[in-house]
C-alpha cells in the first residue's frame, strides 16, 4: 500500500514534511520527532490502514496519544497519532473512552455526571500511555491505579484484527494491558468502572526549612490515614514562573467533607516548618495541573536519577531524598503515597510491580551544562543508586529512559516471562516496540 492509496482510503489526515501542520504534528511533550510521516487516525479503520501501510513499507511504528512519554521519536518511521479518538460515553458508572483522549477532558465530562476516575496529576497526559503503564493519581489510595479501574478495551492488533478484550474474553491479554505498556496493539477504546465523586478537598502546605521532620510526620500519618486521603511531596527548583518552587505537600481527600480532611491532616498541620497555604473543597478537574507546550528554545535537560516504589518511607529514604535535593541545586524530589486500594490488588493480578509499596519516590538532578560536572553527575548517580536500592521496583511511566534494558528492570522475571509469552501470541514481529519493550522471546 502506498501513501497515496492510504490517503484515499482513510478519513483521517496524513501529514508529511513540508505540510503546514508538520512542525506541530511531530512535536511531543519533551521533544521533536523525525518520523517520515504522521498519520492522524480518525477511526479504528484508519488505525488498521496505518498499520497495513507501515507493514507494507517496512516502517517502524510509534503510537501517540497524549504525547507525554519520552517515546516521541521514530526516525524515518510512522507516527500513528490517535489523539482524535477521544469520544467519551457513559452508561451508569461504566465509562468508555477513546484511546487518544486526555485525562483533563475526561475528568471534566465525568465531573458533570458526578463521577470520577483516578488518573494522574496533569490534564494533558494521555489516557493511553498512562493507563497502559499503570497510572498513579490523586485517588490511588481509594480506587487504585488508573489501570485497576479498567474493565475492558478494544485493541487493534499487529495483524490488524480488532479484538474486544476483557477479563473473561482474553484473560492473559487483559492482564497484560493493565501495566504492560503499549506492547500488545493499539487500544482504540478503554472501558473503565468509574466512581461517584461530588468534589474533593484539596490542601497545599509549604515547608519552611528542613523538610525531613515534616516528612517523618507525614510518613507516620499515612500509615493509618483513611484511604480517602492521598498526598504528594514535591521539592522543585524555580523552573516555570507559574509553578511555585520549594518544598511543598499537597493532599487530596475524596469527597467534600472538609472537616474529615482537616482531622486526617491535623498532625501534619502541627508538624515542624509546615505552613498551610490553602485548604478547601474543589472540583477534581480544577486541581489537575496544566503544563506548557514543548518549547524548542528551552528543551528539558537530561535527568540523573530515577524512581522507585518503596515498601516503607522510613528515616533512611527520607534523609537520602532530602540530602539529594540539597546537594543538587537544580534537582527535583517527588514522593506520592500509595497503599490502600493500590495494595488490595494481588501481585499476580497485573504486571505492575511492588503492590506492597506504600510510597512512590522519584529524584533527579537536571543535567544542565555549568551546573552538573562529571563529579556532580557521578555523585548524583551514586546518591540515587543508594535510594533505589531501598526500593522494590521501578515505575516505567515515570522513567525518561528509552534504554531497551529498562523493561527488564521494571518487571520481575516471572512477570516478564508471562508478558513475553503474550507478546509472542499478539505481536510476534514486535511491531509495537517504541515503548518499554517486551520482546516476543
Ligand atoms: C507533565 C507530566 C505529568 C505526568 N503525571 C503523571 C501522573 O500524575 N501519574 C502517572 O502515573 N504518570 C504521570 N506521567 C507519566 C505518564 O504516565 C507517561 O509519560 C505516559 O506514557 C504518558 O502517556 P501519553 O499517552 O500522554 O504518552 P504517549 O507518548 O502518547 O504514549 C506513551 C506510550 O504509550 C503507548 N500508547 C499510548 N497510547 C496508546 C494506545 N491507545 N494504545 C497503545 N499504545 C499506546 C505509546 O506507544 C507510547 O509507547 C506524567 C508525565 C508528564 C510528562
């Protein structure tokens, strides 16, 4: 099939170098891709046509939904942009979402129906990449990962078949879609079970001085906190004039019971250095973050560090994370509480690692020329390695690494063996390899 034949056959748009939309079409959240062509699919049949074209021309394929991953590059290949597949339909609490939708729009549509899904913290992140990799969001302790809310999917396979996937129809494939990434086909529709949600209590606290004492209080508090409460800690340098720099803790309580949220957070409000900035009822879509478009003049620098799932947030990881941030002026440290519903899912029920983790931790020093020399890079690497050694697994969606060996680090051997067997059945030629790749061997 030639590109001209494909152009005639599909309802979507084909964008080539030189076209007026080319620059925008090949841009993703953190960079600019160099594909030979971008195919903007407008239907399931368009996705099938795009795959047929790529196979006929022996071109590499990259599936793009929200475009927030580090996987925007497919040099000389085909970007299949499915962001136009963003329909939402609601039947009671069953919600079907197009494979290219973004979480902010979904949250708004569901909000109008008094419903919610736990997604991530950012409006423009895609349902596709986030869900297939897991998805740690504001309701993770009450409702689990984004992928834990998945009950079905429509998948276009490498052979171009359209398969309706559920736990009863294709148990192995369904298992793989809940954390195994975009390895098994193009998901053109996700079916979720949503939850009643009339609002959230959102609280933000600053930290004055050493963050470690406040983090100890937070870690202690979260051991017994109701699962309505999820918290994050973030310490960032000034990067974006609209985003506050410095150490802060944000908390979300599901529902509008502000008194209950205040009670649950009381020990934190009294902790050393804590400054209460805001607390009040909000609509969930309003607390999702907005991110600026990629700016080629100011590309994101590289990142020395990583992420890990911690079974316990004890003194050692707290002290090491705080020290990491202090030793690297241009660095970021992030903690997110887990446990609750996240831990209710048995380890074997999905490929997602470390269901016994109670915290997610991430730290990275920005590799900015003039700020990080060889010695600083080596020190940051060693400091991070020591933190990661305390953890129980790596969360793929938060790695910026496109190193093929990353998947081996994300999945324990037995999980990887099961994923590989499923990959062999559904994508034996490894068409879907622009991801944390599970090889079909
Ligand atoms: C600003 C920002 C905030 C973030 N916040 C969170 C957060 O709060 N919680 C969290 O867990 N993660 C978060 N992430 C990480 C995010 O989950 C990953 O980057 C994720 O891959 C983004 O998905 P996407 O669809 O936007 O990306 P894309 O780059 O479009 O896709 C990512 C990968 O998934 C595959 N893929 C995407 N859609 C489909 C589909 N429909 N079918 C088959 N394969 C598909 C792609 O091929 C690619 O390999 C954040 C990332 C950024 C940049």
